[in-house]
C-alpha cells in the first residue's frame, strides 16, 4: 500500500515536471518569435521604404495622383511613416487634394497630426481641407490654433480675420486685426478692414480712421475717409483741418477741394467755402456746375454781387436750365432780402428778372425753382403793363427800366418794354 502511494506521488511529480518544462520553452519561443517577426519587418522596411519613397516622389513629380496615393498607402501600412511623418502625410494629403478628395485629405492630415500635433504645414493643409468642404467652424478653429503656433504669420491672421468678418463675428475679427497690426502697423488692407469691422460692430471707428491717417499722412484716400467720418459725426471743423492737410499733399485733387468746400459750408464758414470752390473751378474751368455751386454759396452768404457773377458765368458756359435757375435764384433771393413793404418799381424789376430766368430754366427742363416762379406771379410782384404805364416819358422813350436802389447796385441789366405795354 505504501509503495503504491509512493509510485503515484512520483508519477504526479513527473507530470508536473513535464508540464513546467513544456510551459517555459513556449513563453520564450513567443518572445523570440515576435522579435524575429520585428526583425523581419525591419529588414523589409529597410529595403522597401526607400524604394517606395522614391516611387512616391516620382509619381508626385509626374502628377500621377492616384499612384502617389497608392504609394503612400503602402508606406503607412509598412510603417515607413515613422522615418519622416511630415513628408509622408503632407504629400499624401496634397495628392488627395489634387484628386478633389478633401475628406480623405482631412483624414490623412489628422492621422499625421497624431504624430506631429504642432506641425504648422500639416495644420495649414487641414484648414484648407476644411475650407474646401465648407466646414467653416472647423476651419476657423484651425486657423485660430495656427495663429498661436505661428504668431508672426500675417497671412494666417489675415485669413482668419476675413473668415470672422464673413461670419459676422466682428469682435473676433477686430481682435485678430489688432494683433496683425502689431506686427505690420502700415498694413493698409488690415487698417481698412479694422475700420469697417468697427463700423459693422456698432463701435465708433473714428479712432481707427484717425490712427490710419496719422500713420499714413501722405495717403489722400485715408485722409478723405477720416474727413468723411468726422463730417458724419457732425465735426465739420475737424474735417476741415484734415482736408487742409490732404490738400497740402495733393493740391490738384478735385475731390479733396470739393469736400473741403463742403466742410467749410457745413461749418458756416461760407466765404472760405466759396473761395475753395473757386480754387476747384480753376482746376476745372469748363465745369458750369462748380460755378453754380459757387453762386449758391455766395447767395447763402448774402453776397449777391459775387453770386450773380458766378451764376452768369454758368449760363455763359453751358446755357443749361440749371444755370438759368441759379441766375434766377440770385435775383429772387436779392429781391426777398431788399424789397420794401410797399413793393417798389426796383423790386418789381428784380422780381421780373428772376421770373424770366426761372421761366427759361423751366423751358429747358429744369423745374427746381418752379415754386419760387409761381410765388412771384401769384403775389403780383412782377413789373408789367400797369407799371410801365406809370413810368415817366423819359423812361418810356428809352424803352427800358433800370434799377437804382443801392441794395441792387450790382445789377446792370435793363428790363426792356414788352409788346402790349
């Protein structure tokens, strides 16, 4: 009985020994097998990777995009991307771009960025892939990330600012443009975009326009923009100061002289407005409308003599209804300013001169002063047959009437007798 038990124990020990002996070599063989497989793959990669890289480069050079993609597929499957992941994933993605497969390009780039998360070139291509797929939100996020990775890259900031503007995200656009202008203070495009962004966001853009002009005082366009904003802000006196600077830069700028004259007019500096319009007329002496404008300013300033000179010049230059209307308005305003309570003969003569000019303007299709013309007739202030009948024989023999009132001393025209008088 004892021997039997002893034999059974020996058998169990032997079996265990065999089992242990069998297990240990199996574990070791697996490790050895993995190492051998790795060595084999490394050997294959050592041979294959350079060849496939060379083929991929040749396919890319020949613009064979499908073959390029197949080559990079094989490179990544073999693990050749470990040696130069930037080159592999960049050109891999670009090949897909040329095939118009931007979703595949996106996939490749995201895989590449898992190895190189801060690679600027890969992220730029990714932003482009998002743009082509209209993934605007992702594109903005990518450009925003790039602006931190490459803070001196002006194009990234410019593209991001434009995208923010297109999406009406003006506060974000303003922030990016300010960063851009820190790098390039003289960037005129960014300055213009910043001013527009301020306006669209509802902020006061005057500081932006002022800074832009002060940084570029020889830029006529910036000066005009700034002056326009000052005028819109009801600051004509400040607009005058800016426009005078612009005129100093370019004395031949017609638009600047016109805006300067308008600013003077808005600031009730009528004499200076008229003189500025006269400078403009000297640059453009055939422009009868400038002569008309000068006449209007002088009328507003109650300088009827100067107003008449320029209105008459406008008629001589053009013969247009607008010029006749301006001349009639000089007479009309003078009549209203000088007339007595009891309408005198001189008043009637001047009123008639005004009516005649307004009537001529109407015949030429210019009806701006029709109400004034009708007022003269309806209020019976014109010189007519009844007034002629009352003239003394000396005047009747001359056949015309002239004014003598000192208020009308600039008028030399004669009112001739009409038929039926």
